[in-house]
C-alpha cells in the first residue's frame, strides 16, 4: 500500500457511515460520563490481541533498533527553542464528537504541508475505533518528514511504547487520567530513559498535574478538553500554568484556533501548542499553520 493511502473499504462515505455508528455509541458513553474508561478498556483488549500475535521480545528489539540512530528527546529539544510558536500540527481523521474532520486524508501530503508551514512537530492520532487513525498513518508520516513525531493514542502498556518506537515515533502521549501512578512512572521511564524518547504527560486538573510531576514528568501537556464531558476551555491551561513546577515544558492542547491564543499562552509560559481540528478543517492547512507559527516578535 502506498504511503498515506486509504485502507480498502474506507472511502470518505464509508468513513462517515462508520462514524455515525461510533457517534451513536458515543452518545451513550457521554451520558454515562465514562468515555475514557470505555476506550481504555478497548485499548487493553486490542493490545492483548497484538501481544498474542507477536512476542514482546521481538517488538522490544525492533524498537531499540529503530531508536539506535534516532535523535534523543527530539520533541522536547524542539520545544525548548525560542522564536516562532512551536506548533505541534496534528493529523486527525475524525473524532467521536465531531465525526469525520477531513475525508480521504493524504497523510504524506499533509505531513509535508505541515513541514513547509513551519510545524515544530507532528502529532499523529493512531486510535482506530473512535478516531479512525492507525499506525500506518504514523509510519507514512515518518517516511515523509524529518520532524519529531508524537504518537497520540491511549497508551496503557509497555507493548504500545515499544510499538510506537518501532513505527518511528519520537514521543508518546501518556494520559494521567488513564493510568495509575505506578504504571505512569513505569511507562515514563521506559520511554525517556530506555528508548530516549519523550513522553508528553497529559493532565486536565491540578490533581493530575501533581501526579504527573511526582512521576517525574518534564514535558507536560495541558488538555483544555475534559475527557469526561468533552467541554473545552483554554482557561484550563492558564490555571495549571500558575501551579506548574518551574522548568516544566508546557504544551497547551485542544481548542486552539487563533494566533492571539498562542501569544497569551506563550506569555503564561507555554512552549508548545497542539493544534488539530483547526488545521484538519482548513482548506489550506499549510497557510493556516504558517499564520499560527509566524515568529512572535513580528
């Protein structure tokens, strides 16, 4: 299959129909306020199936081989630099609350347009059932660009961290609300110490931020979206920036659409800005990204 090609039977119309089914299930999930629990449970099942098909030792060895010549901590190094806003541009086919964001996504073309538009890094959403992503999207993006790549998914096990490295990711997302303290610390150390990747540790509340910091997180993503209700408020980022430990690399996620927001967040101490839906819905993602990523001192 060529880079970024759609999988058989997943043309835009079919994708839309499938999303209607998922959205129907989503309505039931949100009414019970347990979306995160359900998707994490589904992820655990899929990981168990994958682990049954391939020995962990094989995935680990391939992950280590992939990381051998990779730049260590490429994402955090990129975000630590000054100048232009460090936009992490996201490849996101769909969401359970919004449906299909962009039909027939050309992953290779989109990744290259993000690179031309000034992205500091690219996030690739790889969850299959609710967001219609896949590891094939990550692999295609890796072949297309040299930018740091973040695998955005519901990571719950060592298997997924190794799998991410094998597929070409430079960083993985760890959602504090989805992990207990011991698992969070273990996956963080695996990614950052053994594989020399970055772990973007995602929080939404002050309590989650304290847990992230206790685990040793240096790269912290503040999700402005409540994963229980899916309500979005950028004020969440400002509130948590005030109580974050000095020296933390802060990334604001969700609900970002205007340069003015990025300027205010940068003044509050944020070094990175994850932008997905705004770019995916744009007729010209490259131009939209260029507008967001123009140096702040223009």
